[in-house]
C-alpha cells in the first residue's frame, strides 16, 4: 500500500465507529515508541523496553512469582478504588511538594531500588540518577547496583537513599552499611521480604528462550544470580560462601542496624498490621508497604489493599510509603488518600531506562506527575496535604 493510501486508510479506521468498543490499551503495541516525548502514558514504555531488551533481561524485569497473580493484583486493586471528584474549588495552582523524613521533595513519587540497571541500559544507574536528579525525585539505590554508590551520588547531585540486603554474613552487611554511610546516604532501606526465598517462573521461562551466552557480558549466573563478586558494592570484600539473604535474622536485627549507623532506618516489605506495629516497637524510622513488585510471595494481595492496616498500626508516628502496581497518577493519588506519605515506582522507570536511557526515566516521571496534578485538581485538592481518605471510595 502506498503512503498516501495508507494514511487515508488509517484516517478512516481512526474515525470508524467499529473501533468504539476496542479498549485503548489494545492499540499500545501497534507501534513501539520511537521517542519518549511521544508517549501518552507510562504503559507505552513497556513495549519499547521489551523490544530493546534480550529475553533474559526482560524476563528479570517482568517476572513475578509462581503464576504472577500478586504481580497483577498490585495494579488491578487500584481499579476497585473510586475517586470522589469535587467542584468549585480554586485549583489554579497545584503543588506536589511534600516532606519526608526531614527533607522536602518536589513530588511524592520516588524511584524504588531496582538492581542490575546495566542489564537494561549501558549507562545503568548513572542514567537513572541523572534522570532522578534532573526531576528532583527521591532515588533509592539497590545493594545489587551495577554502579558504585559514590558514582551514583555524583551523577544524582546528592547522596541517594541506600537499600540494603542483609547478607548471610553480618560482617559483610556491616561493611555495606558503613560504606553507604561514608558516601553520605541519609537513609538505609532494609528490604526484608525475600528472606524466605521465591519462585520466579516467568524469569526462568524467558531466560530459557535467550540464546546468548550470558557469561560473555555479566557472568554465568545472569541477572539475579548468586555470585556477589560482580557487583561493585562487594568489591574488595571476602564473599566466599556469602548469600544475598539472611533467613535467620529476626526483629532484633532492626535494633542492631540502628546502633550500627546514624542513618535513618526504613523497613521495606511490610504488609500487615502486626509487622507494622513491630517495626515501630523496634525503632524503624519509616515503612515501605511492598511485596517486591509481586516478586516476593504469591499472597494475592495488592499492596494498596495492605496499606490501610499498616497506616492504622503506625497511627502517624512514622511515615508509611508504598510501591507496587502504580501506573497512573490516579494510582498515586489513591495511595496518598489512603495514608501513604510517598509512592514508589519500579518497572515504569526501568521501561523508560531500557528504551531511552535518562530521557526515558525523565519522561516516565513527568507523565506520572502531570497525571497526579490533574487528578488533584479534579478532586479539589490542590496540595498534597489536602488529600485525605474523603477523596476516595474503597
């Protein structure tokens, strides 16, 4: 079909009443983004990432556990929460600014700690840090970063928050904490939701489809492997026999971390009232409601469904953050309305990174901020502080 004919045909299709019943999402894979500025929503970056990445790397990014039921529940749960729009409120000026652990941020949307950024883009965490820094967004850096924390801080323009995996050796864990503290990181985020292990079937399935020799670029284990020597944060440490998990640790370890460092200690992976109470009792400075993006256990509960009981348990004494399944500014608004202080994204910014590097990260953040600002105006809450549970129906 010649170009003028194709254009006329597509114009006819666009105006055809036959397409009125076709969901908009059905068109998202029709043409993969060529420029991040063309994206209408963050979901469009997923197809671009899938095209850009080898199967094994995309599998690591896309996987949940078991049947991926919890992964999907994270987002689907937001659809069951309704908004309560308000009218005749002066919403000419909207502010997304918020305070978290003593620091003011331009937006409540932060970047979750995700490992192996160089598996998604050659510049890895450096590109992510520049994107986060340019938008003045909070960034959390993973223990299994492929760029040293010192370099990430330089690219970001300030010390980031450091996410900790407590290893099977407490001596190694102490050295990780001390290095993050020496780099100026103000907050230590201990991820506690992987102690029991997990079954990432989707990752394994897609890895089997990958015909490349992974050892040529990042060792035989590939993304998510157990060899720690390849990760910069373990450089110079004796990690023989050391695993990236410490299943013997209990709540007393929170107090050990508090005594070890002057950094604030946030616990990531809390999902229940009981654990939220225990977190407060043992001195946690904050909580992130998280199931590791549906990658920890197959609970079947979306994190937004867990948020209210955690908020109830802490009773405002420490901030409660949330991640998992946030794909729209309206999702972020709903989480804030249910008591979250800040909301984290993981896969969306990695989709942007995979396809477009720093520009993709910035565009994802920009889209979500614009959507959040719009919903705030529609619901008559022009500032973050004005968003309350009265704005939603659960």
